[in-house]
């Protein structure tokens, strides 16, 4: 049993190491070395939203019915790695965008597939997934951080080498996936399975006013998700790097390491969620998340890599609250408020609203804002947007908290 836990830890470490190699630093490469516009940079981060609209659910059906999840996981990672290698050799916007889009289309469903493989392995070994999976999953965030730091220290953060690095990790994981415990498939087709698997049945939840409001605000808040991923590194590296006063500062030279504090904060804030949910309830926890986004953006706009570096550090710390208190708490709310028969598909709708529609709209819109307002004014624009969303949510969303509904 100890062996299987170590094997799943390695899988999660590599799974998110693939992503961490480029997610935070790609914007600096696109805006610096390739001189792409804000809208063009935003479009690359919108690819994750586009892929999240259909690929995870579609590949889930394939894994359930035809190809064992561990094999499909390996195949998709190898395909994604191949697209990343091709992308690393492109410098024109259109060809690079298509290559990254394909790489992301193949990568995004591996997130849920890796969870499926882990749950299957734990169950087959008589372990409790609820108890044993979180300590395994946290190593995914560790892998993400390690890739970020490695890319930074190797000098890849502003070059196509980060894409080669990501591809190399993906190839290792792709091959390793074929050795993981076998996942069974079920070829028995039952009526409605396609509808349920694609999350379509859960759209009936929009008939319920409170759930409809929740999902709409999930889109609004999802807009904020990819903004700092797309532009924080470029802001520190390219904007401040062009100012002699900040030349050679740690924030400019090692932006990836500075930003990695966000992911570290994320791992710690997960532990706070049960306490905050029991004490304050879902509405207040999500309001805290929205206000944390206001601080996240405002502190980036006010800070600098010199005397104002403390504000940048605080912005990174705040990110854990902004991200976790919304994503994880929102997922728990969906779990609590929906019927058992549609909970899985309801989670799919929540994913589509946030990481799909919200992130796609936000990535393109943020790029346009950056092109129009420049730095650091764009951060204040984003902070204002988050504040308006928070105020509207406080007024419109009605929810009565019962502490007894939440287990400590």
C-alpha cells in the first residue's frame, strides 16, 4: 500500500510539473522575446478555457467505455508533448497558437483522468480515497512549484526552452502512465449515459434561481482565474525590466520564483477552508475570495520589485485565499446543493462555467485591457472589476448559513 501511494505521488508530481513548466512563464516569453500584444497573449491562456468546455467530459466517456484511463492518460500526455515540441519551434502567432491550443486540448483532460487513476488504485488497494488522496494530490502542487523554479533557474523563463522542458516531463509521465494500475472499462451502454457524462442533464439546475445565480457568478469570478497566470510574469520581467531602477532586482530576474509563493500559499489555504465554511458559510467564504482578488490585483498594481516588493509578496500570499476559497468552496457548495444522481455532471457544469466560459472570456478581455490601459493601470482595472462582482454577489446571492451542515 505504501508503494502504491509513492507511485501516485510521482504521477501527481509529474502531472502538474508539466503545467508548471510554462503556465506562469509563457506570458513573459510571448510578450518579451516574441513581442506579442496583450490580446494575443490572452488568447494563449484562453486555450485552457476552450479545452475545458468539452475535452474533460469527452475523454471521460472514452475512458469509461473504450480505453482504460491509465492508457488514455499516457496517450494524451504523449500527444500533448509532441504538440509542445512543435510549438517550441514556432515564432509566428498563428502557428504557435494552434500548436499550444492542441497541446492544451490534449493536456486538460489528463487532470481529471489522473484523479480517476488515483481513485481506482486506492480503492483496489483497500484505501480510503477521501482520507488518502489529499496528501497525495498536494504533491501535484509541489511538482508545479518545482517546475516553475527549475525553469527560472535554468534560464528558460523567457525562451521556448520552457516548452521543451514541459514536453520532456510529459514524455516521462506518458510512458510511466502505462505502468500504473489497470482501470476497468464498461462497454455497457445505458440510455442517457452520454447526456450525463457530458454534464447536460445538470443544466436543468439553471431553473433554480439560487443555483442559476451561483453559476452566473461562477462565470464572473472565473474571469479572474487566468489573468495573473497570463500577465504577472510578463509584468515583472518585461515592464519592470525596462526600468533601470529595477534592473537586476530579484523580482525581475527571478519572477517565477517570486510568483511560486502563490502556489505555496494555495497549498496552505486549503487547510483553512473547513474552518471558514463552518464559521462563516459559503456566501461569506466566496465573498472573502472575491475581496482577495481585489487585493491580489491592487497589490500588483501598487507594488514594485524594489522598495515595494513587500506588496508583491503579499499579493502572492493573498492568491491562495482568492483561488482556493472560490474553487474548492464552490465545488463543495455544488456537492451539497445538488441531488446525488446529477452531482458529477453538476461539477462538470461548475468547471465549464469557471475554467471554461469564465477563463476564456477573462483571458481575451484582459488582453484587450492591457493593450488599452498598459501597466500598472490594468491591475487597478482588474481590481475594480473584482470589487464590482463582490458587491453584486453580496446583494444578489441569498443563502442562510447553518454551521451544523458543515463538518469540521
